[in-house]
C-alpha cells in the first residue's frame, strides 16, 4: 500500500490524486466532515487528529476556512508526511509518521478519518472496527468518518464499502451518546459522526 501511494506521489506531486482522490470532491467531503463540529467547537479552541492525513489536504482546507484548531496529522507513509511537512513549514511538527493507530497517545477533541477505510484489506471489517474503537478512546468529544457508502451504485472490487451493520455494532451506548449518518453530501459516500459527551 505504501508503495502504491509513493508511485502516485511521484506522478502527481501535491495533488489530491496522490492520495487516490481522482475527482475534485475533497472540499465537499471535508466540509461534510468538519462543519458539524465547527457548530459545536467554533473556529478555535479545539484539537483534531487527522488519522491517515496523507499530504495534509484537510489541514489546508481548515486553514482556508479559517478553522484554527490545534491540528495533528498522522500517516503510515513517511514520504507523504515529509511532503506535508515541506508544504506547511510553519506547522511541520504537526505531521507525524505512525505505524498504526495503537502508536497514538493522549487525547484530542475530535478524530477525523477521511478515506482511510476506502481501500479493501484482507479483513476490512476488523481493521475498521479496531481503528474506530481506538479513535473513540482518543477522542474526548467525537469521531468523524468519511468512507465509501454500501449503497454506492458503482463499486470497485479493490474498494471497501463500510456496512451499516458494522457501524451499528460499534455504538457502545456507554461511550457514544449520539450518531449521525449522512449520505447526502456526496453520492456513493457516507459521513459518520460519533458524538461523545455532548
């Protein structure tokens, strides 16, 4: 997987295509993920962990929208992180390489997971479940996910489409107070918001 993204990075540079987004929908996606939380936190005084941050496109979106949260982006791909640090020199320390979500320590207000679950793995259900459960322990207020929807009309065999039954299974009512599922922002995609302690 890392090699695949390195090839895309060599071909496309800082473009969103380097992280597999071939259509210019990323800003719509970011808006659907972030704006519900802006209504809760405002534009400052919050912290966010961007899990699978790639080249820092979510960070770029937040700066353009004047959302000045304390941002931390992590990814398993060292080259993507190095490129993100070069792109955002004034915030280079905000980008870190991790081998998996278990490497993460501390807490943040919000964990954002954008596109990480789109790629099919040997056991995608277990991978998603593990990542979301860890994210729910790291996040003090919530977790926001953007993924491919199980009802997408066109499906690629190499992609993973998160089933709603998995989302339902992850809702531990002692932790998650509310959940919103939005499939209207982008056709074939789903945004899931787990709310804690609101």
